[in-house]
C-alpha cells in the first residue's frame, strides 16, 4: 500500500507543487528525502515537520539536532513511519514541512489518501507544476520580488515555469530506523 501526497510551497503565486505516491512504511526521513527530490531542493539546510490541532502546530517530527526546535511532543524522523503517524486519522491529513530555517520555505503537505498504484520502495512522481526556487534565493518574499523584477539576482537560465515530471528520479539517500 502507498499514500498519495501533495506538497506545495506557501506564499508563492502561481503555485509550485508536486504530487507523488510513497510506500506506507516509509519513515519521515524518507518523506523528507522524497520532498527534497520532488521539489528540486539540494538538501543543504535543516528541516522539520509540524503538526497539531487547529493552527497550533506544536508537535514536531524531525532530525534530532540542536537546530530543530523540539517543543513538547518531538519524534525523531527516522523512528516513525507515515503509516504510524496516520493511525486512525481520516484523510486528507495536513501538516507543514519547514525547510531552511533562515529563509523559511514553508510547504504544506496533504496526505490525500491510500493508493494501490505503484510498487517498490521508492516514491513515484505523478505530476507537478513550476520550477522549484533556487537555494538561497531569499525565501518566498525574496523569490517573489525577484520574479516581479524588484530584485535582480535570478540567473538568466532559470525558468520559473519549467518543470518536467519525467526528469525527477527518486533515489534512496538514507535508510530509516
């Protein structure tokens, strides 16, 4: 069994998003790797997953490192699978993924449901839109300012509309516990 996951970046219009399936026994460390590869990030910065009730997302899943704010309910990302996290919750399940605490790239993750399509232990990209912002591009506000011509740092080779789902090749980076 696999889960269908949609990820999109907050505060960017038009939306940059990806949809992929991932094995239900994948850990959150493996989900982090899948998001990095699907979005096009380079995995240079710290990250965390946040969830909770309402707008108070105080529960954290992430790497056990001093850069990650642990809060009251912290779980190490290699020790919890997506299936364990979902438990008896009803779909869709939403949580946040924060990447690069200085630039504050915030992604919403929506675990949309179960799927039997696809096999193997790697994620499978289904669809998506628009290019991922370059690393170190100033977060959502800096990126949008550059797209609007207010900042002139964007490389001439960068095309914000370019995204080829076939170009995404998921690889195993790390094993979960």
